[in-house]
C-alpha cells in the first residue's frame, strides 16, 4: 500500500543526519536517515541533497510517502 499527501501540504522536519545509505555523485540523488526529536526511529529521506555529511543538522521540506 502506498499513501501520499496532497500536493499542497508539504511538511518541514528538522533533525541530525544519522547516515547516508546511497549517494549518486553525478545527480546528487541521496537516500539517508534523519534522526528527529519527534520520531523514535530515524526517518528515511530521499532527494537531491548534494554536499551533506553525517552529523549535520538539516531542516528539509517535502511530502510523506509510505510504502
């Protein structure tokens, strides 16, 4: 099952970048884990995130998807 938010309801989350699972040097496409104060487990983030490093604090916006 896959759920999506409406296109006009972006969410902003902030947390510490725990680890990078996948990174494409050509496109900067990244799959990473973000530890937030609101979640008990790290949140998986996906997108074009060039130049980030584990340990950095990120504030990102996007849309939730559940697979």
